[in-house]
C-alpha cells in the first residue's frame, strides 16, 4: 500500500497538537504506514458471521446508583494546575472562533 | 423573482436531572457553586481514573426517548469524540455515536394548518463540558459542569418557519419538564440549541447548502439568529451567489453571526469505542418499567381536558402548559364534583387564582389554597351562599392566611344577602338619596345603572345577591320614571 503523504501526517499532527519538523514528518509517514499495514493484515480475516465487537471483556451494563459523594478539596483539585486564579484553572486564551 | 422555502433542523442539548454526574459521583447540582468545587479525579481526567455509568442518566434518556416516540435501542455503546479544547480535560468527550440510546421518533407541534410531526433523528446521552471565561488574553476554566449528563436531541430538517422552530422548542421543553428529565431552565443553561438552516426555491425537493449556527442559549437567540441567517442566505441567492457551508456563532448583543469554521477546517473527531466503559444491553423489562412510570404527556392531557371537561383547546393548552398546574386543575375539578361545570372552574383558575399565584411568586404546588380548599369556596358560590364578588375576596384572604372558606365567610359575615325585603328597603333609600342620578338615568343616561348597582354593593359590603339587586333596581327605576 502507498505510504501516507506528508499532508496526511501534518493533519494528524495538527489534531494531536504536535509540531513536527520535515524530517519527523518523513519518519512518521513511514512509521504510521507500517502500523496501517499491520492493521490491514487483520482485515484479511473472514469476519462475515462475527457480530461487530467493541469490547472483548465479559462485562455489560456496569452502572452505579445515582448517589453523590464529595469530590476533591479545591486545593487538591488545583494542585497540578500550572497556573490558577480565583479557584479557576488558568490557561492561555483559546478562541475557537475567528471573530 | 423566485420565492424560497426555509428548511430548519435543530439540535437541543438538555442537562438531565440527576444527583450525581454522568461518570463519577460528584454532585451535579453545580449551579452557582464556586469554581472547581464539584470535581474529582474522573471529571478532571487524572491518569488512571475510570468512569462508571450513572444508571439514572440512562433511565432519563430512555424516558425522554419514549416520550419522543423513539425506538429504544438494546445495544448501546459510548464512544470517544476527540478534540482538543480546555473545556474538556480528557481531550475527548464521552458520547454515543454509532449506537445511540433512542432513534427514529417524532414530536407533534401546532401550526396554523393543524398538527405537524417533527421527526426526531436520535436522542443520545453524553457528558457536558466545563465552562470557560475568557478575559485579557487568558481563559479561566471551571470543571464543575464537566461530566454532567447531557441529552442531545437531534431533529430532522422538518421545520419550515421560525414559528415552527419556536413551537418545537416550546413543546420539547414542556415535554422534558413534564417527565422530570430536565428543569428546562434556560437562564441556568439547562437547554442549549444549535440550528441548521438552508433555503431552496419553493417547490424544490432538493436541500440547499446548510449553515450551522451554534451557541444559541435562549429561544429568543434562536429566533433572532435564524431571522438574520435566513435574510443573509436569501440575499446571497437572489444575487446569484452560492451559500458556503460554514459553522456560525451568534452574538446576541450585536445581533449578528460570525464564522466559527468553514467546511475545510471541520473537525475530525476520530470517534472510537470508549474502552473504559463496557457496552450496555438494555433490558426490555426495564424499558417497560420506565414507560409505565411516565406521566400523562402534555398533548394527551390537553386532549383529555377538551374531551372530558369540555374546555376550549386554548384553555386546555393553558391549563396543561405546566404539569403542576394540570395536576392542580384535575384535583380541583374532582373535588368540586357536580357543583360547578369544569369550564367555570377553569375560569376561576385562569383568572383569580393565576393572578394570586403570579403575584406571590410561589409554585402552584406550594400555595396555601389547596385544591380541596378552593373547591369548598367554589361550592359556597355554586350554592349561592356567597356571590362571585365575595368569593373573589375570600379567595384573596385564603391565599394570605391559609384559612378555610367557610370559616372566613362566617367570621366576616359574608354570606350573601338575598333577602328581597331588606334589599328593597335599601334600594328605596338609595334612590331617595340620589334624585339627580335618578333624573339623569330617566333622561336616557342608562350607563348609570352600573353605578346604582355599585352603591347597593357598597352598602352591603359586596354581599348582595347581584341578580336580586338588578331585578329590584330595574323595577324601581322604571316606576320612578312612570311616576313623573
């Protein structure tokens, strides 16, 4: 199968918020293509009579009753925050829109 | 010039009423709480923390699906919707994608041409996101709302006007409140809308290019944004242009949309099954149990009020708008029994009672005048022990003090005066005291009749039987006329 194109790798990197150099893009194009080739082998298995499966665990309907319990103390909740302000996590402004 | 038909579909997100969050035991009652005080390792996405499904949220989704005439799926699965944004600590939202909980339903709405079914594509369960406050180049993040169960209801593009959209939203909100699935409290963000809208030449069966509008947090915003977008698209088409497929945001205070993203930058969510949550297999018996527990739904109830109580559809609509009001009315009619026709009872509820309820700000379920107490008052009126005017006054006192109608009537001596001889003496005296008015009435100023009635009522503190007073006044005023 053809290798992933540099543009496809850039798109995936963008989704994963990774900044890659041109050399890395070349490297990942090969690495990711190898992974896809490996998955392609699995697609050769005949699954005509197999029900689509999302989980191989013998578990179903694992649910809990709707009972609230106290969570973390605010100090603990924010312990790992790189920055905070008035009890909020503080991050660089992220605007999804182009106003 | 061609005319265009508007085609609109809606996505409605409704926060479900549960005690705890969707996948962790944090309290879901977060509104107004200080930031990040309803959080735990699960909803903060700390490594190793695992989600567990809230059974009540699933039950609420099934109830909503049933109320929307949907097929309830047996095999349901949660999936990860991947995107990177700080309102989502995990980097993905857990949602239902390929196997949603409810599909292929409909909601009936009223249009000027009669009832219309708006098809429901799907209703699925997901988790809400955190809240961001943007200020001075930074974003402040509060995860109290992150992980609160959210029901997403997606309609087919079946609406053809802004009025139909408004009616759909009103009925959907009413339904969700009726079944106890959502508070429907828009001011607290319990319902949030997205609309997709396109135009096509009238008569065409093909769909035009649709535009999505997000961030619609009130019904008014939905109406305003749609009106703006419909006008914009119509202008583009009339000028021979093409509508571009974009996602828009709505700036309510500026009254305009803005482009959030175009098709080229559409998100690639890379959905895949959530490995941390075993799939659900919904037991039929559970669905039947939930169906049996549903209350009478608003439309069926409205129809019953028309058929059983002989109400107009408009009155039935008003009395079934809220479940608590409809419950009150049902109980009241039952307690009044045959003493008064339901239509008349309805007028008392929609008039005097609604006025007192509105003034008090109390929910109808919490007012001191219970259906049983109100029924006692209406029975006194029906038995002509008191007149309508007195009943109105007594109701006010009952509302204030919570006393029984009979006790108030007795204590304040409000029983109606129907004694003709006593009223006759009073009428004679009043006419003798007001010769000028009598003369003017005689001379043709018949509007003064109401003034005479008012004088008698004032003298009797509103207790006189109005029928008797009217009869006496008519007789006496005619006599006086003949005498001179």
